[in-house]
C-alpha cells in the first residue's frame, strides 16, 4: 500500500457551455446540374467513399425520427403557429408526408411541400408554412448527435486525401443537411452532399447512387458505400456494382430497448423517446478503442447512467422541496454523483449548491467513538469479518506494540494471529479489554479535533439550516457517526440536524428519526436481489479511501488518502465508464431544459423504473464482453482496501455449473456469480443462461 497522502479535492467536472445555436439558413440549395466532376484521389486507388447520413453519421436524441414531430409541435405552439395538441400535430405531420409519398410517380418529397400540405389544416398562409418548415430544421438541429465511430472514420479518410460523398434519403435539402452536419462537427464540401429531396431520386431505388457517381465522375465499381439500412445502403448498391458495408452501431442495444419499454409505463411519450434515445445518443457520442472500452461506455450510458441520474435528480428535487441550499456528496461514491448533479444543474436553475465531501468509515467512525459500545464493536468486529486482525486494529489506529499485554491475554500475541481473521467472540472480548479502551482514547480525541475542523471548514458543521449528504447507502451507519460528530462540534452538544439521501438502504440504525434517512429505491424485491458491489463499481472514484484528517498550513484541514489516485481502477477503464454516465446525464439535462424542468417528477419516476429494470438485466445476464470487462474490475474486500481481486473471477467447469444452477459454492470468492458463469464459459456458460431463461418463462 502506498503511503497516505494529504489530498484537497479539485473539481474537474464543470460542464462546458453548450454551443450557441447555428444561424438559420435559407432552405434553398444549389441543384445537381451545377456540379462539376472531381478527379479521383490516387492515394485510395481512385475509390470514392460514400456515407449515408442519418443513423450512420448522425442520429437524434429521440427514439424514432417521427418523435421529433412532437417536439416540433411544442415549438410551434410556443411561437403561436399552432393551437392544436403537439401529439395530434405530430400524427398529422406524419400522415401528410405519407399522403404525398403515396401519389403516383412520386419517389421523394421535400420539407416545404409537406408543410404546404399541412397549411390548410392549421390555417397557415404561405409565409407561415415556410416558417413552420424552418422551425422543423431548427428542431432537427437541436436534436442532432454525432455517431463517433463513423464520423471519426470519415474524418480520417478526408485527412488521408480520399474522395468522400454523403448520400441521404430525406425530405430535407442540402442546406439543411449541412446545418445538421456542422452541428455534429462534420465538415464536407457542399457539392459532395446529395439529398434525395433535391434529386427526386433515392438510394432505395438505386438512382441516387448512379446520379452521384455521374456527377462526381466515378464509376460505381470504384465506390465504397457505408450505411445503416440493409436494403438501401447494402443490397441495392451491391446490385449495381458498388462495394457496400453495413454500419450497425446505431441499432438499439438490449438496454435501450428495455429503457423504452419500461418508460412506456411512466410519463408522456416524448419522455420515453428522449430517455431511450438519449441513452443511444450517449453511447454513440464517443467510441472507445476495443471491446473492453466499448462495453464500459455502453453500460455507463445505458445502465449506470439512467439509474444514477434518476437518483441524483431525485436528491436535488428533495433538497429543493426541503429548502436545502447545499448538498454534500460523500466520497468516494459521491464523485460521479456530484458530476451528474453539476451536469443537471447546468441546465436547471434550481439554486442547489453541490460540494464534494471527503469522508469514509474510518475517517468518521473513529472520531465519533464514545467508548467501545455496540456501534464501535459492529464497525470493528462485524463489518469486515474476513479482515486480518492487524487491519482491524489499524482502522482504530491501535498499534499492536501499544496493546501487547491485552493481545497476549486474548491469545493474539503471535505474528500468525495478527495476520489472520480473529474469531468473532474473541475479537469482541479483546476490543472490550480496558487496556484497549485506554489506548484508543488519545487517537479518538486527536482524530475528532481534526475531523471537526474539516467539517467546519467544508460548511457541514456550523452551517445555517440543516446539513445534508448524498451517498449510495446500504446501512446508514456512516450518517450516524457524522451526526454524532456534528453534535460534538455544536454548541451545547445539540446538532442542527442531518439529512441523508441514499440510493437504497437495506437497514437503518436503531432510533433513526423518520425522514432523517431517505431512499430513492424502497422496493423490497429490488433490495433483496440487488448486488451492491455492482453499484459501487458504477460509483468508483479516481482516488483512494480517506484515512483521516490533518491540520494544514494556514489554519486549514486536509483529508489524508490511502492513495492520491486509484491506479488499478484507472487502468481498468474508469474514464470510459464515467464518460458514458456523464454523456447520458447531459442528455437528461437537455431534455429537462426543453421543458424548463416542469417534467422533473415524471423523469424521476421513469428513471427509477427503467433504471432498476436495466440494472436487473445487466446483473442477471451480462454479455460475454460485459462479464469480462466488469468481472475483471479490481475489487478490494474489507475496510482496509488491501486485498484486491476480480469482482467476478473466472472459474472452472464444476464451479461454473454449480453457480449457473443457482447452487452455493463454498470456494467461490467473487461477488457476481452470473458474470463468473459467463466469463470464459463458452458453450457451457451460454447453455446455463439459456436454461435460466427457459425456467423463467416456465415458472415466472
């Protein structure tokens, strides 16, 4: 273990401001006939690399393209162009497009024509129809997100001097497409962007490929096309001699499908669309290298993101309802939770200040001790029964040399006894020994003074009004110790009160007051089956645990950490996981900003229900990539964080069979049997999961 170091938290999580909307452009565009052929690039053998646009290079933050029409309806209502319900407008908008496409001889329609067809239904004149069409482009621009893997490929090809072209079957014209591409950070010469609405020809018939090839002076056999549609982007171009590749990254994952289905039971349709669509957009907005990084980001965006964002949004709402102006996010779980809160508050004017509070069981339990009572015994003897005795004593800062006679009296005077877990009854007897209590008192007094100084400095102690903390939870004992410290540091020993907001609690300390410890999830079924280790992985931090507090120059106090950084977790890939979580948080923040936060309650309910469902899906049946990535997380058992091992270690066939059948295996030392079954399990692992699925269908 590295020597503990003093650490002052430095905030690196402030959101960058969202770019200002691009200026509106005229919906007119130059026609194909004005294009001149370009010579092919020799570096790529004269090949022309063409790309589809929607769901290949860019996607929307909504689940389906037509869901954008609901957002457009709300936009039009805000401008006074529409008095009808937004959902009713969306249905009429889709119907008008379908009616135009059904006319004989029509291969493609254009946006202005669609809105001109809508004009009689909504009483628009020609100028108002054009304004509505322009509003739709504005709505599209706001909803556009890049698909990183393909935009990166396009940029690389351009940097290498390859000829490129973009082909889109769309009612938008080229000028509108260029606006959307610029919003996604994609720069392509205008003459290399082809829109079916202007050509009157589509990819699905093959005519667009032929016209683009003719315009650019490249025969079909020298074109390589990439797109997401199996027919329009693969089968059709191949039939006319074009090399074609399917780009399936934009297809929804199983988690995104679960999010959409679960959210259908909560809130309005647009929320459901924005939740699942936001998870997909978050996943696609960056492309980590390799299957390991991709698995971490995908789970961050589609599993951890929804659950953690729901929890943080709920905590912010509760604080606002209670009139709390400040929340303290307790390390280390609170690091990513704080960054989520800042992302949300960057778009919500709720006026809640959020701070990072460095704390831990050792940093708070020890200075809060009042003799070796049951609370102290529970912390030292029960919380980590597999810890060696030496580690238990170190948590209480009891050097074995200072309590040698007591160790001898209780049979712990050999090095082997110190390096092994102590029998619970004998350990409790040792801790109750008066000599141990006498040795403990000076450490408690010293640590209490420094802890109170730190809490006062951070505004937890002595703040006007009630203090409040945010943490993952489980048993609430950390809050009990913090509350006791606040009482020690308050005038007359009476604290101003302490509220805790938790993801979930499996138990509460005896005598807890109602409302003192609140939970985002109370469902007994979830509490029974949840795997807290997985939630702790989601909330891992980039620094070590807090050991204690020390006085620093200038009258300040600093936290002393076991390690200044967490190299094992950083090497595992924590940034990829957190990036996925924060990308989803930003999508939720944007969705809330569109409504001014008026639908926050609906979002909290939807995120709670959908988040627990995707978490259950991840826990029950991880994919092979997820089992390998998350099963290999370096987890430290015990409070001393000294024994590191895989969260879900690879196991042999017999153990895999027992775990897969739901049987206990005394030799299994991991924390996620489902992942160990899948990890390296091959056909046996897949067969065991298939058996579980069959049993679930038969017996529920």
